[in-house]
C-alpha cells in the first residue's frame, strides 16, 4: 500500500458507483455556498418532522411524536382502518427586525406524517394527548387483529 502511494501505482480497491456523484454534489454545494454566502437549506434540515416512535402491546399501538412548541389547536389527527395521519403547523416567533441569523435550523410551517400500522385498528376509539411537547396517540387494535389464547384439549 505504501509502496503504491510512493510510486504512483494504482490502488486496487472497490469504488462505489455513487462515489463520483457524491463528490460532484459536494462540489456543487460548495459552489452555491461560495455564491450565496450561506449553506443550502436542504443541508441544515434535520430530516423528517416530527420524529416518531411506534410501539405496541396486546391491545393498542402507541404513537409518540416530538412536537416542541406546537399547540394542540394546531394539530389535526385522522385515523383510517390501518393508518394514522398527523398534520399540523409549527409556529416560531419572528426575530426582531434587522436581526441577522448566524444559524437557522428550526423551521416553521406545516407538516404531515402518515403512520401505516401493521394491522387493522379501531379508528373510532383513537385518543390523543399533548404534554411537554410530546404527542401521545393511543390506537386500539381491531378485535380481529388482537391475539387470542387457544386452549389445548
């Protein structure tokens, strides 16, 4: 390996087919940063919002979503036979006039998540609560989706 580097011999390693595309994307990002003086917005986004955990027990599914700063009146939750949709709006107070951002990672605006569930649910009995920025949705399983105890004779 060292011998190859010293004398310019080719390295024999597997190259990802997307390595060149990734290099070009980094160069384009740098070019846009140099032209505008700021990073592209897509680079600073933290990903899917809101972050969600989906768990289950014998009778229910539990959806827990992180929604800091979102009020309950800004949320809309809908349930179908096998999915729950969470839609809302995050409102962030505007900065003072003339304020200059050094970093802007918190975004305001509308969001929507659809959570597909692994079995049918009882959509009429879904309950939701919001406490300390955590939305908890309790989704009861349909009777036919619940496990049954079978006795052996």
